[in-house]
C-alpha cells in the first residue's frame, strides 16, 4: 500500500462524530438549526429543477447547536453514516407532535440572506420519516441555500464558500487531479470553492449529478501545499452519493463549521465539518430521511 492510501485510511479512521441526543422539547441549551433552500432537490423534497416561488422556501431542521460548538442530534434522523435507530416510530412521532406540528420562526445566520426571517409552516412526517416543510422569508433576499437558527445570540458574520472562476480554479484543479486516489475519471463539471475555517484557508472540490452516468460524484476538502494539493477529506462513495455545501456558520466563540447536504438512492441527510486540535474532521452527521 502506498503512502497516500495509508495516509487516507488513517485520516478517515480518526474522524469522529459527536452524537449527544437531547431533543428540542427537553429544554436543551442548543438552538435549532435548519437548512433553507429554494431548490427542492437540495433538501430531498422534490425532483431536479423544482424551485419555490419568490418569497417561499423549503425548510428542514437538522440539528441543535450550543454556544460552545457542541452538535446535538435530533430524535428523528436518517439511518446513515453507521447510525442506528433505537425506536424510530416512537421517536419520530414524538418529534412530530412536540416540534414539527407547530409553526416556527428562524433567522438566517449564514452569509446568503443573512438577517432574513424564515416563517416555517407546521410539518407532517412523510412515509420515509422526512420532515422537509415550506416557509416564507422576509427582510432579505435568498438566492443560494442558507442556514437559519431559532436564535442568533451566539452567531456572527462569516463568508460562505466562494466559487472560483474557471481561470483561477484551473491550477488548483490540476493539482487536485494529481492527488485523487486512483486517478480522476474526468475534469469536467468540477467546481472549486475557497473557504476559511478557524484561520485555515481550504479548498472544496465538488461534482454532483452530471451526465454521462457513471461519472464520479466528488466531494473533497483540502489545501495547497507548495503547488501540491493535499486532500484532507475525501467522500468515499463516488458512485451514487451526492454531497454539496450549503454554507458555513461562525460562532462568537470562534468556532467555524461547514454544513453540507447528502443524498443517495434511499435517503437524504446532513454532515458538518469543523476544526479540532488544528485538524479538519467530520463533527456531525444527522437529520434527513430514509426509506
């Protein structure tokens, strides 16, 4: 086994998930976070190309977050990334009764649409235990996906990942192609974003649904080191699992997090990446639905 594969396997093996389980109805100190999008597909709520009308959005709760940066799982979530239900039916039904069945107001805390107020309508669980609902927004303009919270008390401004123009992205993508495990099948439709997490300048490479069928679905995070691309995270399932960035949030405590949405043929859920002891790690996986 070459050094790169050894390093990659070690990197994946040490990534840990934070999964404490208080619910929004148990008096937790965390605020509720929701993903907001005008594109139904991004939240697993519809087919390609289905967008909401102006002023309307799709809304999906996915986690609670404390002021110190602790991610708390919801009681109803997709059975993905190795997690298992203790009692899916009762947990999801209770979550529906105590939280989803009520209207809620959220404020956007990511860059796009920051300051907008989201008024989310009550939600009924679907047959796959999904709870993507609808809402309206005011006080701002939402174009791209956004992250909103039930309180803005411990959030401050932060830029979302920035899409680099083709000319600027070209040298980075060339270096990335040389670092991809097993080689890159195609350089087409790759998008490169720059982002900054807790003082670290990182590059995010993603490729979602494309034609022809069989093209790798890529999501990777890394950084340039002396003209070489160092992969810090590589999404292993490149066949039928799409992952793309929704946005970042910045806490007044100094913590930064990147939130993504993930879909595969059986479900949709969320992942969160952050910095621990100077290293990029997956800190949370949860929310979503699964049949």
